[in-house]
C-alpha cells in the first residue's frame, strides 16, 4: 500500500499524520548501513516527526484514514451495548493493548466502549484510565479530520454515543 506526499494517514497509537516526504534515510547504530526508503511523517497531535521504513508499513499498521461512509457505523458501534468486559483488569488490559496496537478504529472503539462501561461501575486503574484517554483521543482526532469538524464537537458526539452504550448495557443486565 503506497502513500503519497500530502496524504493524511493513521500511525497506530499516535493518530493522524501527514506524509511530508518520501525519501531515503539511514537506520544506524553507529554501523554503516545502506540507505532505505522511508515515509517521513508529521504527527498532527504534536508536530513531531517520525520516519517509517516503506517496507514496514504493514508491520507497523500504518493505514489510510477511515472512509467517511464508515464513520456512522463507528458511531453505531460506540452506542450499542455490545462488548466483552470479561476477566480481571490485567487480562483485559492485555487484550485492550493488542486492540490499540492494531490501529483499527473499530478495535479502538471497542476498547473505549468497554472501559467507559467499566468506569460507570468502578474507578479505572491508572493504566486503564490512560488507555481510555488515548482511545478517545485517537477516535475523536481521526473522525474530526475525516469529517472536517471541530474536535470538541466530535468529542460531544462520542460522549453521547458512549452514554447510550452504557445505558443500553446496564438496562440489559
């Protein structure tokens, strides 16, 4: 999957980025290595720069933005009461971490929805609270870019969907 200069892409667990250039760079630990081709990305969240080897995009999970037509399905997923909140927090944390690393918006939505429901029942651990904040940021920032909306407006939509999900879940149990 090739990306173009100027294209917005998603760098898993970091959010929306812009491909600023495609060029050569060096991976080195003081040993001389041949140049490799990289995507030079700028993360929109904090303007930091990242270089991703072109051959590693699948391994890293670099992907195009979710399509606009899939955002309404994402909001439906966020608002339905279906998710698995099983196991102790350590097992749940490991499962959620794997979903976050996938970089797929629907996996991240599942993490957010699960942690949101648990949060209505009890206090999240520090690590889960950080993961909740990260998942919410990743969804809000990507949807805001896709729909050309203000992040605060998107956050309100996400919060409403999560509240509906928690109510639906609580009513069915």
